[in-house]
């Protein structure tokens, strides 16, 4: 099998301004590098720098080229500055075979340029929740037109869930071919371990980790349910945090005197998340919208049962005995689900859950799916 050079063109990617932005795309890139040479190209706005453009390159694991550009107060100029930034970064890229665009807009404008002026085909991986009808119709008409054009000229679209694929078909026009490729889990880092620390297993321990974005994650809903469980004297701990602002969580704990039941969790390095999961009994995600949810896959890989809302792609790749799905925004259903865990509800064995994650979301599984798609597109190009 000949190694191919793939240009990973990204709309989102971890950078010095937003170290967690698009970290799931970075994991996809590293997985793809198991079978092919990968170069990442990303542009990020940075208004604090003196130079108009600053190019950085990191080759520790994969070749990552990030160009920072100084924004303009006149918003339309920033579209051109981003394209110029990407073009400057492209000069550092050796000859490549195919473009793998990650998140259609805005980086897809540059993918169109590469297709029509450099004769480079592109495929797309999509994660964005904005294709849902009520959200997509509120995007300005120019951006909506560009998104449809980018999708139209892609060779294969790889949404991370079937629900996302359906939203794209219904609201953003036709694409040549769709192939679902889910998010990835480091199944070496996320694997079953000890359920609890010694001496702390008299209480069921729930966990929530996210960006703590209230609009998406419905943090208030989970806090309300935890308050209700505590008021009814159920024995539990709820550890809640992530890489967002914990101020509202801490205020809720203080104002409701819930220090014995609710515990804020500060941001953790990715490699430490699995360790924390292995100290807990159940993960809780009460989101209003999701495309797939990386933490669900990580929970499964750790053998950790999962309570989540039945939205988007969350119910895909979800065996019945791996967790409980509840209605969006329904605090009564979440209360009943968490209570059932406290009262001893049984789930699949940890080893079974981990093996399921390894079969469907591991580096080996996802890298093969990507490689098969790359080979198909490049073979079609020769025919």
C-alpha cells in the first residue's frame, strides 16, 4: 500500500488562542497519520499580534502548520486575510495527493480554490451542529450559498453521525456521496480500570465534563436535578466541570449548600480524563444539541455507563444496556435515570463496552476508514 500525502485543511483546530478548539479534529488527523502522511493547515485570527501574519509549524507528532493573522475592524476583509494566511502556509506544504477538509466553513473556501486552481480534489469531515434546520436558515445568505457550493464540489462527505448527514441533505443541498465516519477514541488511554478510589465507594459518583456552554450543554438542568436528588437524601456525588467557566457551577453549589454532593472539576489534560472516568460510576450529558458526543465514546471505552439526551447522533452507536437516553430538557426523566443508577441499575460489563469502542472508534478502525476513502477518491481520479 502506497503512502499518500493528505492535506488536512481545518476550520477548527487547537491553537494558542483556543487550545481545546477542534481537539477532536486533531485526534482524527493523528489517526489518519497511522496509514498516511498528514500535514495540517489551519488559520486562526489573533488581534494582539504586531505582524499581519505569523506562521508557526509543529512537527512533534504530525506536521501542523498554523498561521495567525491580525484581524480587521472591517469584517469582509477578514475573509481575504484568512485566505491569504492559508496560501502563505501552503507554501510550506510538500506535494500532496488529496485535501481532507474538516468542517465545511470557512476553510472550505480555500478548498474550492485548490480544486479549481490547483486541480486538487477534496473530501469533507463534518462535525458542525449548525446544519439543523432552525439554525441553518438563520445563517446569512452569502455564507449559506458558499457552504452549499463547498459541499457540492466535494468528492465524499464524512459526517460523524447519520443524523448530521440527514440534516445536511435536507437543509444544505446534495452531495456526491456520504460515508459516516465517527469520532475517535484513544482506546489505550480510555480503558476500564478501578471504579472508585479506595474507601469512597459508598456513594454513586456521577461525572460531567464539557465546555460548560449553557445553551448547548444545559448545565442548569443537571444542577437542578442534582439539587433535587440531594433534597431527597439520595447518596451520590456529582463531579461537574471541563474546559469552560466554572463560576456559575460554584455559585450554585454555594447558594444551595450542596458542597457534600456537588464537586467542580477544573480543566484536565486529555490523558487524565480517562483516569477520572475510572473513578466514577456513570457519565451524564444533558445537552440540547449534539452531533455525536466524543465524551460518550470515551465513556464507553472506559466501561462507564452513560446517561444522555436522545438528540442528534447521540442515539447512534448506543447499545441498549450501555446507558439510558432521556428526553431533551426533561428534568424528571433525568432525575429518574440518575436515581435508577443510585438504586443499583445494571449495565453491560466494562470489558464489553470497551471492546465495542475499540471495534468502532479506535485509531485502527478510523484510520482504515479514512484510508479506504482516500484510495477510492484517488483511484477514481486515475480512471
